[in-house]
C-alpha cells in the first residue's frame, strides 16, 4: 500500500493536509452562515454604521475561503498524482514481471496498448476514489457543523401531555 511505501510520509502529509483544508472550509462556511445572520439583521435594523464593517468581514472571509479552496484543489490533485504514480509503477512492474506482454503477443491478443489502459484505469480509480472519499468527509463535517448550529439555535420545546410535560431540546 502507498501508506506503507517509501513515500508514506508524503502521502500521509498530503492526505491530512487535504482533510485540514476541508475542515477549514467548513469552519469558514459556518462563519459565513453567522455573517448572513448579522448582515440581514443589520438590513432589518437599518444600521448604516455597521454596513462597511460587515461588508469588509465578508470580503475577508471570501478571500480566505477562495485561497483555502485553491490550495485544497492543488493538494488533492497532487495526492491523486502521487497515488496514481505509485499504483501505475506497481501494476506495470507486476505486468512486466509475469511477462504478460509476451504471452499476449504469442497468443495473438488484439488488445492495443495495455500499458496505457492500465494507466488510464488507475487514473480513474484514484480520481474517483479521492473525490468520493473527500466529498463524503466534507459533507459529514458540514452535517455535524450545521447540525450543531441548528441545535444551538433551537429553543426548548415544551410538550404538555396531560399532567406531565416533556422538554425536547434541539427539536428543529
């Protein structure tokens, strides 16, 4: 596995860097959510003095989010390329070691460019696997973050049931 190869620290470092970037983007999304609340409260109260500070806070958050997004994309693509190179080298060495290329020629296989097919299949596997895993991690972090925001915004619901009453926390 690439996690135990010679470059394991590079793989691990890139992987955890991408996870950290996704955590940072989720945190910025929560801050933007709070900003929307402040912005619409300011509009509702006609608070002209708060307009520029709120707008400048949005600009800072937007610039930070764009930078983090760009570096996340770069780090994730770099991780994908490293993983792809590692897998391609392993599969090609295994293919060459067993002399499959020779047997394909002798048996008259009409498969063209099997090395390119291996490379393309590995590229698709690495790309789709990383996208799926990082998308799942990102959406899970968003679920937890905004779930806690919603929980904290929800008042306690008092449900009377005859002579008893029950309190439901975070009912939203």
